[in-house]
């Protein structure tokens, strides 16, 4: 498996809207390897979700594992929210916006349909952290970041803080 490079805000490639995956290609060994690489990258980062867009692959798929033991890997290919209910505020972070956390309001309960790693369609209901994570990763597939929920002033502060951190790490 290969560790992939995670794009960081404000990289313009994070704003690319992902295109649907052809379900016929899900079984392709190269696609399956890509899923393995994304899981390894997510676990090493460490994170609980990773959208393909974050690793400069602009197809509509993502990997998630919100379990404490990191033993519940989930794959969502061409995910679509078909129902959303309620709202919750959750402090989110992002592998593409390292070290930054902010409160974001999202639906509390969602119903999602997608294709799984096996190429079969499925539908699940999710709430709590899983619902938050799915919505967060789906935003990436639409070229949106959690910092977009912040005021322009706060978003600019985040950008400057990350630029300073990059300059300091390069020194």
C-alpha cells in the first residue's frame, strides 16, 4: 500500500467538483488498490474520513472509519443523501486543514445511498458522528471545505495560520 499526499487548504484542487465513478469499474484492481491506499493514508494521518478529492483524485468516493478500534472501514462510492433530519453542532477538524477546529452545524440524522466496495448499491441511516463525517466528506466531493461554513474573516485567519505553519516547517 502507498501513503498518498493530502492536499491542504487553500489548494485550488480542493475546489474541484468530483465526477461519478462508473459502477462497472469498482471491481477494477487499480480502483481497489486506491481504496486500500486511502484507508492507509487516513489511518496514518490520523483521521476518520478521507474523500478522494483530498488526495487529488476527483471521482465521487470516500472512505470512513469512525470506530475507536479502527476496525469498521466503510466505503461510499457515488454517495447521495436522500433524507436529512434535525441539526447538530459539532466541532470539526479536517486532514486538509491541519490543526484547525471549528463548530459546524449539520443534519443530525441522514439517509445515504451509495455503492459499496463490492460494487453493490446500499442505503444506510446514520446519526451522530457517522452522519457528521459522511456530510463532511461529501462536501469535499462537491469542492467545499468545513472552513466555508466560517465567516470570511475567520476563514482568512485560518489561511494565514496555515501559511505561517508551512513557512515555519520549511525553515
